[in-house]
C-alpha cells in the first residue's frame, strides 16, 4: 500500500515548533516513500477555532516548504459522517446518553475513596458510570445537542476479538513501545473507561472524528506526537467496532521548551510566525527541531 499520511492541526492558535516538527517529519516520510501527504483541519471545537488561525496554518506550512495534496479535509464539513458512525454504535447498543457535568463526575469519582484522587485516563477522569444504563440504550438516538454520548467500554471490548486490538507502532511510545502493541481489554475498561464520543456542544469528539477521518482519507500511517500514544488504544477499539482499516502509528518525540515543558498553543514565543517575523528561514526551523 502506498504510504499516505496527514497533518491534522486544530486552528485554535498559532502553529509552533512542535507542529513544525510533526508536519515536516510526516511530509519528509511521505516524500521519501513516494507517498502522499494530506492536510486535515480539526475544527470541531467551533468555540475556539478561528478562520484567521486556519489561514495562518496554510501560510506557515507553505513557507516551511510543505506541499499537501488537495482537497484539504475540514472536520466542520464532516458532521453527517460522524453522526452515521454514532448511529452504528447506537444500533449496536454500545453508546449511551450522558447528562453529567464536570462537577458531577468529579464528585462521584472522588467520593468512595476519600482523599485518594480519581483515576485519570487519556481523556481525564475515568467516568464513574453515573449515566451508564444496566441494559443497552434502546429507541432512537438522542438528537444533536440533547446529551453527550459515551462509549460503554465494557460492552465494547466484549464485542471485539482481543486479536483486533493490536496496532503497529513504527515510531515509539513514551516508554519506548515499538512494533506490535497489544491493547489490553481490561485496561481499556479500568484505565480509560466510558469516553465521550459526542460532546453535547459539538455532536462529535476528537476520538470519533479522527478515526472516521483517517479511514475516509485512506491514511496508512499516522504520524503524531507521543502525547497521543495513550489515546491510540481508544482509536483502535473504535476502528474494530466500526470495521475500519487500521493505519500504522508513528508517534514521535515532543519539542520542549528550555525548562523541558512541551510546547502548548499559548507558547506564542515559539510560534512559527514569530520566528518568521524575526527573519528565520525554513532551514533554521528544521535545525531548531533537530531535522
Ligand atoms: N488535532 C490534533 C492536535 O492538534 C492532532 C490529532 C492527530 O494527529 O491525531 O493535537
């Protein structure tokens, strides 16, 4: 299969050195293998996404010498595809409506073990199951905006074969994991739990969208930072449930600031635009990120 990868930034702030590294690495790999490099704008968080940031992404990438194949996929155009995937999971009895707010979850997650902190998974506090129905939810799926929809992880892992939960790591996880990585069904239930697949205010979530879109874009190799290594187990279970092909994953090191902290969107000082304004060249950026 020809190598096909993508860079998938969220237009919620300036691209910084960490993004430059990720995009250049994915682009270099695609070019070295005679493959394809695609761009996807992850703008489902409409409260934070801004057209100006999206325009800056195109401009910074082009300046870095990165060319992407058309068309650019924009997640805000893809809500019907996410809804279809949710409906399939609903029909399988694997998702349920949740009306909890953050405070309900924190209170329920801390209550039983006074003093002990709640269990934290890749998506924050592991959901304590307040709205989880004893039997699969029935009837029609709630309309958009009525409730969040959560995956019933225990039911989900029961409905897929354990052999379906392995992914191939071509980079390395934060602890050096590489090669075939088997996701443990029990750990998915206890350490990850019932993740939100559709936020009430968005009608989807990062996890659902990324899985549906990687399949729609025919991605063979996902290149992204270590910070998303733990989330990959959620993506793998969703691929198994939805019958979607599984790409290989190349998780790469993160670019850190001088104090060792990973760069965040608010690190405007490391924004590519800021380096450009100071007269840096694309070659300087490559050198700064160790490429
Ligand atoms: N949109 C995500 C981010 O900006 C990247 C998602 C991915 O590569 O899977 O962190």
